[in-house]
C-alpha cells in the first residue's frame, strides 16, 4: 500500500522534520515543495492499520509537524510506484 502524506511544518523546524522523515524506513519518497504544503512524503506500508500507526505514532510525533493530509494510492497508471 502506498500513501502520499502532505505535511505542514513549523518553518524553523524544517531541517529537523526532513531529517526525521528521511530516517524512517517506511518513507520511500521525500520532497520539499512549494505551494500549499511544505513536504510531500510517500509512505509504503502493508495495510491501513500499519499506516495508522506510522502516521499517529511516528509522523505526527515529529517535533515541527503541524498537520498532515493523506492520499491513498488506488492505482498507479504511470511511474515507478510499486506497492509490492
């Protein structure tokens, strides 16, 4: 299962958040972006229960993370997204 997690970050904590996310095995893509969000991460997990754990017990506990918006990948039509 793949999930895009868009993250709002307290600006002074950007480096801390990026470092913490980059050390997580479940994070398979990590992008600092312009626009509505500060970071977009791609999370790989087994199922919705594992994703809940990653979001609740890992991502949201990183100092500097204000909030998140998640989008579950239903199907990859093009690209290297592989949930296997």
